[in-house]
């Protein structure tokens, strides 16, 4: 990236969570000529990764420098939060965050950053239907679908350039609705597939699992209508469309459960239960499945 003395280089992005989605965001940002550095308290000085593409494009190498927070010489002004939600507090602990911090949040569920950022920080939520699988150092982009950013009233100056390098990326003035639609899909698909150790498509094939899915979706719609009377509801058909499109896939929560990692149940179904509690609303299907997942799989701290 070339700069003149009169055009200082933009603040670098620092990345928490160099998994599939964090790596994807870093790849697009680097293609848009923006610097990305991974934040880790210990480990190698760089991460060498390979991005593979299911559509047959040649694999691409991506090298990301790594720095320990204690070695930072200036406050962080741009941060990507892509770690699993149970690790959020530990990842943010002790970071020197600037008052004018801008954050891109690429995490499942909702509420993971509430009360954890400077008061004047700009939080940009990212919702994506792009599918990435694999583990470091190999990440396979299965399908580049649609992604949205939103939160502030207007997109930041750097967004237009990034959108030219991030396929399917758009700015959304209704990011909350997109988050809620994805939240319901995750709240149905993830815990059921994790608890029963099945691929997504099993929710279409098994009548009992389909009935559980319908109950979870209906309860979520009831809550979201209480939060916003304009919520359209009837989310089950959209959830089943996601199931059908990803029938052979393993959900992220099932993958976490299979390798004994903490699950994100508390940021997904748990968020719904916390909102319901403030309204005195019971969500018995969500209560049961959260209890079942917690009993069988760790959830970590939230």
C-alpha cells in the first residue's frame, strides 16, 4: 500500500479470533489493502494460512502477523471480534481500546459485546450467509453468498472500498432484522443438531426433530413480536429453507460439541431466554434445550 506524507496510512485492524470467519474477514480486508494483525497473548509471530475455494479457484496463501497485547505501543482503534462468544471476555481483557474504537463483530448470537466497549465506540454488526469450513491452517470457502454490515446510520468511509473486495457485501439499514432472522435459524438448527449429533438435513427428515424445530421457532417469534410488534413472525419456513440449503452440513455448535469445545448456546438461545425473562415470558422449549445442551456439553463463561 503506497501512501504520501499528506495521506497517513489508516489505522490497522486487529483481529481477535483467527478461525474460519476471522480469517475470511482478514482475507477480504487485506485484498482491500488494509493491514490486519492477529492479537494473541502467546504463540508464533505469524500465522500462515491457506484459503481454498470450493468453486475450483486456485488456493491462496495468507500470512497474518501476530502481536501480543502487551507489546502494543498505541491504543487499538480498529478491532475485529471473531472469537467464539464464550471467549469474548478473556479475549478483550486488558486490551488498550481507544475511545474512538471501531469494532466489526463477526460472532454468532447477540449481546456478547454489551457493556464491554468504550462508550463512544462504533459497533458494526456483520451478518453473513457465506460458508467457510476447516481449521487452521486450511480454510475452505464453500460458498460466497451474501454478507451485510450495519449499526451506524451511515457506512464508514472505508466501506465502499471493502465492498469491492468482499463478494456479496452490502450495507444494511435494517441489520437488527437480519440478525434476528439468523438468530432464529441458529437457535433452532444449532442446538438440535448438536444435541442429537446429526447433520442439518435431519431436521427435515425426522418428524420428532421437525416438531421440536417448529416449537423453537414459534417461541422465538412470540418473543420477538413482544420486543417489536412489527416483527413478521412465521420464521419456520425460512429456517427450513436454511436447513434444506445446508442439509449435508455440520452446524458450528455440533462441530464444537464433537471436539469437546465450549458451545455458544448462551449467546444464541440464552439471549432469547434473557430477553424473555425481562418480559416475564416463558419459553419452555428453549429452556429445555438449553438445559440439555448445558448438561451434555460445556458452555464456558459468558
